[in-house]
């Protein structure tokens, strides 16, 4: 089972929506976190170490991870999804399903 980690800024809308897509998934386990001090769940090194694949919503999240954490050897994917969606927004779900098709 692969551990997938989804990261956005505040862990309120985008990354929890992506995490929810993998609830009860037979092959993957997903978690989510945010990079902001105000994040619902704030990213930490332990979460990064446990992840097999890290998905970030924007390039700025990738840069923050590189500055703050050791991501050596980690597969990191930038999804390029801007902060324009609410939690579980049908349009966001469609975008995520399209991008993450090979994992779903």
C-alpha cells in the first residue's frame, strides 16, 4: 500500500478534498497537511518520511518543503491547482480525479 500525502496552504479545502478521494481505497492510503502556521494539520518531517508520494497543490508549496524539510529521494508532484475552490467542490473533485487517475 502506497502512502500518499497531499499538501496545500491551510489544509482546509484542496488537500482534504484530495485525501477524501482515497478514503477506503484498496491500494493507497492518503493523508493531508498544510504549510501555513494556521493550517488545520501542519506538515512535519514525520509525515514526509512516511509518504511514498507527495502531492503539492502549487509550486510555492514545493519550495516551502524544500526550504523547511528533508525531501531527499521523495517523489514530489506539483498539481498546479490554485486556491480557488471550497472543500469537496465538484469542479475540484473533477480536476483531482483527472490528474490522479493513475492512482485512483
